[in-house]
C-alpha cells in the first residue's frame, strides 16, 4: 500500500514515511498504527481493536496507544485539537481523516525493488530487495507468511551493500537463526536457516531460490 496525502507518502511495502523524498523516522509500532488507520480510512477504529492489532494477546498499559498517536502526530506536524491527519474519536478510538488516494510506486524506483535475496521454504518465497522488509502474518507487511505461529509483525530483514541482517520484533514465538533464538540484529549469510515460530526458511540468492533444503520437520 502506497498513498500520498498533503505532501507526505506512506509506503507500506517498504515501511517508509516520506516528506517529499525525505524519510521521516517512526518506531515500528507507530508505523503499524498509522498503516492500520490509513487502511481503514475514513472509518474510526476502536482502542480495543487497535491494541489487539498492535499487541496481540499481550497486556499493555492504557498509555501505550496514546503515546504512539502522539509520536505519529509529532512526525506529521499534526495537532490533536485541529487534526489534519489523525482524529481522536472521544471514548472510542482514532481515525485517519486526510484524503489519501493510493498511488503506484515511481518508475524511477523500479530498480530498487529487484530482490537481492529470497527467504525460501516449502510454502514460502519471500523476496528481499535492498532496504527493509518486515516479515509477518499481516498482509500489510512486505514479507507475508501465512502461519498461526507467526506474529503479525514478526521480524525485520535489512538488506544493504549486498548483505542482510534480521531482527526480531518482539514476536510471541521467536525468531531463530540455525536453531538459536535471537534478541539482537543478527547477520545472515546465504544458506542460513531462519525459523519464525515453526516456519523454516533458508536465505538464498535469487538464482538459488528453488534449491532450499531442510534437515528436519517444518511447517508448510
């Protein structure tokens, strides 16, 4: 999903918020919240539904959600009392209130979408272009993986200068590299085995993406 609104660009596939062509920093949870509100625009989403989306099966403080909304408003130079983008619905939740038509990615960016690596499993083939790709069960992320054992936003892979790193995003069932659960960004090499929950994948170069093998049981 890529949309424009009043000089801003939200690119869900690349997980970027841009002011013109300049990236604007947002935490992963704030980015996910903004994406959820944009996807349902102009409808309002309840606080309960947003909490379930952002922190599934996890108890969090009531202050967490307003903090993310405040982060989004700061990034967008928005105001709670005179909202241009994120509207508070009293005693209910929040809504994205700007006109935001979907647009195609610029033709000049087409080369940037070429896969540098693939994460390959028996039922998955996730292309990893230069930059950041989030892996998860949500169809709003760039690396969709259908499995109940995978969190909505489970892990993030960053491809840069011909190399790749993977980072867990506080997933429920963990991210593993060669059977070891990781809690910090971890460098990947071609042929490394990655497990998200019970889903096993192997990092391959594009021309090698059909040759993944596994040493033990896996989820399809």
